[in-house]
C-alpha cells in the first residue's frame, strides 16, 4: 500500500478482518473482499472502490477464480462506498466491519479521525471541516449505523464519537 495512507492501510485491513473473525462471521469471500476493498486509495479521487474492485478482479481472474466468486467480491467491495444500503447479509457484514472504527473507544476514534485528516491534508481547513461534517452527519442521520446484530453493540459509542467529532469541527 502506498505512502500517504494514515488510516486506509494494512492495519485497517487487519482490524476489519479481526472485526469479522472475532464475531464468527468471517468467510473466505469476506476475507478476500476485505483485502481488496481499499487496494487503491487516493484521497483526491472519488472512484477508489471501483478501481479497487477492478484491480482485485484482475488478480482473482489470474487465480482462475470462478465468475460467481469474482462477481460476489466485486459487489462486496463496491458496498464499501457506503452510499447505498447493503443488499446482502455479506455486504452488510462487510460494511459494518469497515465502519467498526466509528464505534471504537473514544481514544481509538480520535486517532482514526486524526489519521483521516492526514490523508486529506491537501484539503484546506475550512473545506475539510465542511466536507467532513457532511460525511459524519451522513452516518449520524441514518436510522442505524450498523445493520447486523453482530455489530449492533457499537451503535451507541459510534453515535457518541460521531457527535463529538462533528461538534469539534
């Protein structure tokens, strides 16, 4: 993974895998999707998930993965755009695991929030604050941040973390 990744890096992959595994829901397809979901991450681009899905699909094809598996992994990776509700249970689990950091301890969330700011250091302060508030409020405005029972216990802490971050912006 390239430099300039302060959050979307190998530690995020490890944490996402752990979030699924510790809840007993990690499948081979989910593991592959976790490895591929942030394969390409450019804070200046808006098509990271599409590019990651394409690159990972190329790798899966080179490994002679079935068309069904490749389609499933592509859909899982694209679900991590977080712009539409997940369609399948596997998508919901991956999305919840990807967002698990929102419901982490206050200290871990603060470190995550600082790492995201580092990834977007190219964005001037005022523009960053406006954009970041919009993203964080988007999660707060959801009826539920976590849609699976396995991650429901993170909801209250996530809301507290997000509200605090919005307030600080």
